[in-house]
């Protein structure tokens, strides 16, 4: 397992545990969790707390068949599946959405060798795969909302450091950055956004409506 240096913040893990995240962010967190022992351990903690809160709530409303209902609920609970490390580039949650590994992605060219594939998009919340050739820079940009980037292959560097497989970067309105793929290996990232990006350069601004970022 890779040593992960950039971890997911607690509030996002809690949102995931509570099932409160939109599908696109849910996918990124699930994929990150399957790569990170640290995230998995913290998530288990939040799920335990969530379960305790739930059982306290249930104690308050004692109906005639509440014991039976609770027992039925417990019987229906599936044990947390042990996640096996997969051999491919894509962890299981992502492979299920893509329908395979890296070679099953239906890429669309963004020019200069960069490619993207939109995986899901609902109410302006979008998950996409981004492919950046080794050594190539993405356009400098700011954010109108939240952008969650998980590295699956290769690595990229921005103003905040180097991000490699399993690392997650959460950017918001205050972050302005220019991700550059590290030399040596092409970089593949899974990215979720809930708002359009803000580009400084004219060319990416012109291309924005066509590529939907
Ligand atoms: Zn960004």
C-alpha cells in the first residue's frame, strides 16, 4: 500500500459516513478510502459514533414492536466488507462505475495530450477522470466551489506540494493553483467539483463551455 501524505479532512469523511455527500464526491471518497488505511480507520470510528447516535434515538421511541424492529435491523446489517487491494490502477468503487480499469475509460481529448472522461453529473456536481501527460501543466485556475482531486496514477505538483497515488487534495474558493504532472509517468486523477472553475488564461476560458469544466 502506498504511503499517503495528503489525507481527507474529517468533515468530508463524516459526510460520507452519514450518506450526505452528492454522488460525485461520494465516489471520490469511496475510492480514496479503498486506497487509504488511515481513512478507513477514521471512517470506522465515525460509523461507530453514527451507530451509537442512531441507537440512542431509537431508545426514545418505544413502540410495541420496537425490539423486534431493532433486532430485524441488526440481522439485516451486513458486516463491513474487507477491502482487498486490487491489482489494477482503479480501486473497486471506481472500477464499478467505469466498467473496468484504465483501458475501459472512454476518454475525450482536451488537447495537448490531456484527456477527460465525465463519470457522473447531477445538479452541477460532476465527477470526472483527468489524464495529464507526464510533465504537462494544467491551466492556472481558481474555484467557485469545492474541488476534490484524488491521484490514481503518476503524480502532480502544485503550490501546495506533490500529490501521488492515494493522495487527496481539497480546494475551495480560496485556492488558486496550477497542477503540473510530475515528469516520468502520465498522471490520472479522479476529480469531483460542484461549481465551474475560474480560469485566468484566455484560451482555457474560451474552451471552458466546450469541455464543461
Ligand atoms: Zn483546482
